[in-house]
């Protein structure tokens, strides 16, 4: 057996399309950055972004290259059961909009973790910020790796060079434009990557003998369109219960306790606009998952009908996450190839730029300003841009280390998010739903939560959609119980109580 050859050099037209796209993003970032002033402009876009743009930015941010390239691989090797996660995602967004969002709009804040500072204290805020920064760097480093993997195959350049090109480009326009550039370029990138995916799907269907009818026939016979799996197997990632319950907990955590999303809500004109954008984005993501899963079924049918490499006559062997990339590089016509590659970069850069801006905000507002409260805003802005570069370099380093992964990148990226965001969600829920829990109780819950999730991840076969639920419920239960126990002890030791 043989693998399809990679490393074909870009055709001139496709290269021009990609270069124009990259330069256009950089120029737009520079232009929008010139219109922003101060920290509020750089981190929140002056809180004047319309709801529809916030909604598309939310979708573009969570639609990384892992979604674009890895989700088709899930249905290629499986079926549509991945879509069950989206059911929980919609529920999670409703919970965020009704429970957590009001806390973010009560006062003027830059980051989600300032809510924890005001409720519990600086230690809780600092630890949560550090967990966010570590999670974001690891997860988005994987997404950067997947985008660079495409560029490597397309250009023949080495992986380090490909990572540097994608990473540096994203750093530049985020550095120049701040949050306003991130959101408006997200809107453009959403349109580009959806158009690219639809183009690729139509080319894929037309390549099949029998077209769409063949796709439905073979895909249906192979059980590829199965959506629901009601088995209660906690070791499987894509069941109805893992999607509905685990997915709801995961999405409540990622969209309610993660600075990368909270920053978008704070950029909206009002809490109502933010809530509408958040809930609507859940339905858009569901439709988007369906599109990418359908592409995966089309790829299954295509490689079922054409299993041999036409140049060698050998059977094509496809590694994880290579299914869509292989079709894109070898079967798309000139021009369309450049559009789809630009779409892949759109998905990657949208997620990465959001991560860089959010990481810079958490660094400056949560880790630097508390120790240097007298620092003037001009200096804070310079430090913010420096932090953008720093975290971009850290993500590039993570991407270099991701070449050893064997699982689907989307699974690795989501499991990293589920590991820590559930713990932070537990802290937020303690903060907004209780009045007597104190910082020591919250930190005890955090420590026990970290230990519990670590034991679950490394000592059991529990599927990753459940990690956030385990983390959040453990933190909440331990923190709440700690306060109740301490309260009983305090009352029993009170001289007043003893005399009464």
C-alpha cells in the first residue's frame, strides 16, 4: 500500500488567492486598529459591536481548523453521532445566557475572572486566569498545527516554516487591530470558510459516479447518517447522553467561564444583544457540524469508489485528519483550491486571533494590573501588544510539539478544554448562585476538582465530554459543603450560641 504523495507546489492562481487573503487580513487589522483607542478599544472594541457580528464571531472562534479538517474525519470513520454534542451545546448556551451573563454586565469589566476577584478574592482570579492561559495555549497550539499541516502538504515546505507563516500572520493582524479587528475579520472568515466548505462538498459530489444519489445511497447503506445513539456507555464520546448532558456542561464551561467567549459578549452593545447572539450561535454551529459531517460521508464514498492512487496503482492509506486534506490537495481545480485553502486559514486564524487577544487581556488585566495599579493606559496598551506576541510564540511552540499526536486533533483540543474549563465553571457557579461561600471554600473545591478530574482522565476510560461535568460538580459540591461545615463549626464555637 502507498500513501498519496504530498508536497506538491502551489499553482500560481491558488498562491495568489492565498497571499491576497493573508495580506488583506493584515491590512484590515491595521485599519481597524487605527480606529481603536485605549484598553477598551483594544480588548472590547468599544463595546459597540452589533449582535449579528458578535454571533458570527462566536461561531468563527469555535470553528477552528480542527472543525474544518478533523470533523469530516469523524464521520468518514464513523457516522453522524458527533452531532449529538450540538444538542447539549444549545442547552449550555441558554444556561450561560440566563445564569452567568448577568454577572458580566453588572459592572464595567475587561475579563470574566474579574467577577471571581470581586466575589472571592485575588487568589481565585489569578489561578483561574493561569488555567485559562495554559488551556488556551495547548488547545490553540493544536489548531495551529492542523492549519500548518495543510500548508506543509500544499507547499512542500517543512512543518516549522508552515507553523511560522500561519502563526506570525495571525499575530500581526491581532497585534495591530485588537478586538475590533478580530471580530470583523471573524465575520469575513466565517463567510469564506463556509463558502469554501460548500464549494468543496459540491465538487466532491460531482466527482462521484452518480453524484448526490451515489453519496446518499452508499452513505446510507454504510450507516453513516445515524445521528442518535441512546446507549449509556460512559466510555464513548458520541452518545445521546454524552452529547446532551456532557455537551451542555462542556459548552456552559467553554462559553460561560472562558475569557475568549466572554470577551465577545462584553463587546456587544447590551446584555440582551449578547444573549441573543450567544443562543443563535448554537443553532448556526449545529448546521455547521452537519455540513462538515456530510463532507466526511462524501469522502467515505469517494475513497470507497476510488481506492487506488492513480499515479502508483496502490491502495490509498489515510491517516487521521488527512481525509479532507488529501481530497482538497489532489482533486480541487485551480482557483477553487486557493479558495478552500484560504477558508482553512480563515478557520484557523479566526480561532487563534481570538485566543491571542483574550490571552493578552487576561495577562494584563488579571496578572499585571493588580500589582501595578498606577501604570498609565499607554504603557498598558504596549504591554498588551507584547503579551499578544508572547502567547502567539507559545502557541507556535505547542504546534511544533503536536506532530506526535495520533488521535483526531478535534478530540485532543476538546478534551483539553473539557479538562480545565469545567473546574473554572464550578467556581463561577459558586460565585453567582451562593452568598456565603468564601475564597478558602472555593479554592478547596478547585484543588479537589483538579485532583478528581486528573484521576478520571488518567485513571479511567470515561469519555472526554463528561470531564467538564465532573470538574464543575466536584468544585461546586466541595466548595458548598466546605462552607456548610465551617459554618456549623463557627456556630458551635460561638459563646453567644453556647449561652442561648
